[in-house]
C-alpha cells in the first residue's frame, strides 16, 4: 500500500528553510481557500454524536490507502453509526485538489507546515472529536515529516496510528522517527502479526501498544464462475489475473515471462491485468511501464492470452473479475511490503493465490493453506506452481475454501468491530458501542427455497440440494415469512407462504402426526423412523397457529390455506396428547397462543392447561434453591420453555405459570447473559445441574439458541416492561453482529444469510436454513409494535 518514497535525510537547517518556503506558499494559498473561515464554520457546527476523526488520503485520490479508508468509513458507519460518526480530514499534497463526494472536515496539505497547525487547532477546539486516527505511510508525509511529528505532539486528544508500512532492520534515524510517533499516540494498528513482531523486535515498541486488525475484505455473494466468464467474454478459458495500480514494483513481467511455459500445458489460459497505471508514475514517466509490458506481450507472441483492462475498475466489476478468476497472481518484488489490499480482495472472492513472499501473503498462505509461494521474479517457479495447481483441481478447491475462511474472518464488517472495540478501549469505556441493526432481508431465505420448500443446508451461500428438506426448517420459515409479510406487505412473500405451508401439510400423516426428513427426490427418509419427532411436530403446530393468527390479512386467493391449516392443527394437537417432550409441549403452547388470536375468543383450548401443567410439573420436580429449571441440564432451545409458560399465563391468568416462567427465565439468563453479552449453551458441552457454568469458550454456539432467547426476551418484556428485558434483547442480538467470543459478525449482510454458528476458532461459513431463518426471527422481534 505504498504511496511514495521513504526519506530519512535533510539537515535541521535544511528543514527550517523548507518550512519557511512552505509558509510563504501557504500565505499565498490562504486567501483563495479562506481556510480560517472554513475552520470557524466547522467549529460552530454542533455534532449530534461523538466523532472519531481520521486523517488519511481519500477518494477521489487514487491510492490504496484512500480506498482502504473509504471502505473502513463505510463499514464503521454501517455497524456503529448510532454510536459515533467517523469523519475524514483528507490529506493532499502539492497543488492537487480533489472534489470530495461528501463534506470533509477541512483539508491538510502535507506540503505546508501551517496546515498541520490549523488541523491541530481545529481538532483540539472541537469538543465532539473524542479520538483521532491517522492512516500512516511514509510517502504521505515525506515532504514534511517534522511538521507531522510536531502535529502529533500538539494534539490533546488521544491518537491511534495505523502503520501501512513496517520496515524491518531500520536505520537509527528511521527507528527514532517511528519511536517518536509511537510515543505520541495511544496505540498502533498493524494488519499482520509479522508487522507487530517487527515493531516489538526491531523498534522496541511495547506489545501492549500494538493491535493487529487484518486488512478488510469485501463479502461477496459467490456466483457461478461460468456465468461470469460468459459475461466478460472469457467462456471456456482458464483465467489468471492480477489487479491494482500498475507500476514496476508489481513485476507483471514475471507472469508474462512465465506464460509460454504455462500455455504449453494449458493453452486455454488467459491472463487479465486489471488496473490503470499509478497516477504518480504517469506524472513522472508517462505510460512507459505499460508500454514495456505491451511490447513484451508482442515479443513473446502471447497477444491472444493477455488482456489489459486499463481503468480504475469500479468495485462491483472488480469483484466479478476476481470471482471468475481461477488463480490470482501476486508478483510484487518489494520484500518489505507489509500488507496488500489487492491480495486481501482476491481471497475474499475465493481466489487461490500464488504469491511472492511478502510478509502479508506469507502469514496468510502458510498458515491457512490458501495458496502457494514462489521466489521474487522467478518466472520458472511461478509457471511450475500454476501448472501444478491447474493439474489438480481438487487442490484448487481446497485452497479456495481455506481462503474464504480467512476472508470472512477479516471482512470489513469484522475490521469495523476490531476498530470500534479499540476506540472504546482507548477512550476507557466512554464510548459504549451500540451495534446498528441491518435492514431486513429475506434474499437468502428465498434463494434457499425451491418449489418444494426451503433446502436444509448450504455450501457457503449456495443451496445444497443433496441435504434435502426438513419439516423443522419449513415450519420456522413459514413463521418468519408470515411475519415479514405482516411487516412489509411484500406481495412476493405470498408465494413462499404457500410453499412452506404446502410442505408442512405434505408432512402431515394419516395418524395425525408429522414426518420431518425429506430427501432431494421428495421422499421421506428412513431417519424419520429412528428418531423422536415430537419436537418437529410441536414446531409444525407452532407454525400453523401463527399462520392462522394472520391468515385473514392475506389476499383471497391464499385463503384456501385457512381450513386446511385449522384441520391439521386441531388433529395434530389431539394426536400429541401424550407427549412429554418439554420443547414439544412449549412449541404447542406457542401454536395455541397464536391460534387463540385467530379464534378471537376469551376462552382457551384446554390443551394449554394440560401442556403448561406438565411443564410446571417438570419444573417442580427438578427445581431447588440453586437450580430453577425444568430439566437436570441446559441443552438447546432452552428459552422456549419459560416463554411458553408465560404465554400459558397470558391465556389462563394462572399465577403459578407467571411465577414459574419468571423464575426459570431469570435463572437461564443468569447462566447465559454475562457482562452485557450472551453466551448460549454450547452444543459441545451441555450444562448439567450441580456443575459450574463453562467459562472457557468451546465453540458450538448456534444462531437458533440466540434467536429463541431473543423471542423469549421480547415476550417477557411485554409482561414485565420495567425489568430491562429489552436491554438484554439488544445485547443478545449484538451476538449476530460481532459481540461474541470470536468478535466476528455471524450475519452476512452481502447475502442476507446467517452463518451456521461459532466454531472454536472460526465462523462456520455455511449459511443454512435453520441459521438464516433464526436470524430473521430475531431481527423481526425488534419490530414489536408492528407485529
């Protein structure tokens, strides 16, 4: 992400002379921009939120750090826009001026010493600014390093610095500069563990001052590589690609020299070179480097196998180019390049990568198995790696998956979480983070659904038809899509309401119970006869009750479901009379609760008392002074039990139900709500009576348990509005957005899907039906006034 040269020379006398010259230039410059009036105006504007101010190059300036800063600003706004506002104070140089798309907080031209003083004056005077973040790369400040270091000392607000370049084995002069910067800031952000190690080892900077936050990557909705190749006239081709602002440091010629050997084995290969020449290079040398590359292509006679995309490609197109790429080639010849945004983008699009050994790629590829490493400028070695991988497509697929695991963990959403947590820590907890809820989306649920129903599992975000279907998933999907229709009146939901209801209806058997498992050929599987299906039957009754509670709001053509749903619910309730499964009893109570709304009656189905009494009996049998629960262990779907008992109280006004519901729910919350965050019971280790709660994170936390807890909190907040259940709802929902042991977002805003939970070290990449529907149910709980 270099943007200029590193300078370590100039005597102090020379610096003073240069600064005097810049003061004079600035004096001529000031009247034109009326800078002081602009600063005074900004100071008089009162902000409505705390502000974080970021000094950085910024688009339309074309450089890697500018793009990085824009992506970070967008990610922080989406995730924490209700907590604070990240404002930009752009860095410029020379006579260049840019027209910024959004208002900026002044401009700091790094060629002029006075600009640093004015920026410091503005920052110190504006009370809303709580913290300053500086995106640092030596080239951004090389013309005026002394003024920059003085600027850091002038500031009376805490400062964080992101180091985009960390050079090993520094000279004494460079080491002193970096240490002076480090002494003036509260913390330093680097993007790789290797950079942190260099700062500790070679610069003697305390590890407590360093935070590693990976370079953000863009989540993508992985599409068909074949379709994208067709779109870009690359059908039938094996695509190698590289992208970024062109310059000699990219060493594109290394790949061009390797291509003849690659084409000998794989004549269908096309190499795409995506990006325009670096603007600074064009100013100094014109298009000499591109001309050199084009001449080499002709000399090697590989014109039919090289495609130049000579433009600053918009993000959406860039991500499509990367998704259609079979192997991404990173050939930088700078061994000290600390981090590469282009490399991070490629991983996020599922590209296996062959790279030179810069610290960033070494750390990721060697640790995660997402690609291969070759020596700088070694075309023979590069060709060997490309041919070997193209000859072993199963290895490419494995690398692609490994890269996606890393990319998801380092997404911009997760980079935003890392930065926001650092901001809060730096400010001593005076910036309590409020996670911003995403807009409602049913995109992935509908993608997971075919004419039969919602498919059980996915591979990443692609439906896996081999997994078949379940009654469980379709019953929950019926509830979720009915709720979504109530909220939005989106008529496209109606089709899916009918699909999910028809699936539930088809699972209804002649004995008035339900089967759960259906394969891709729409046949009931043998698994139905080897497991207890009471819980699945209970969920079906819950879904039918909910459908009936809102069926009269559907258009007439969909009202045919009404009589069918009523018949199946009443018949199946009778068939479940002898059930003793706590969760089946709870789901049936929930179904009857909503069915009661459909009947619009004060009296209640006697089954409610029957089922609630059974739950209370289980509670009375197990509960004692220290264990207020229905079973001798806490397993999955726990919150539905006290929620159902409270619903039974709502229908019967039996005070014992109210007492048991409140006591058991508060007991559950005492086990899973810790330090304003939720830690649901792991499926790796159930919590047994008499044992201490598991404090060590073991993985195995699933969205469905978080969702059931949120639904129960919503219900309890209705009956106990002053008990802060609504606050706990917010804390619990933040689990989906990154307030969890992995500090990673479980919800995927790109697809509208939800990942399948927290493993020990990473998010489960798949976005199956259960997880995605659970997330949607939890999200819609916050639209309570409309439901």
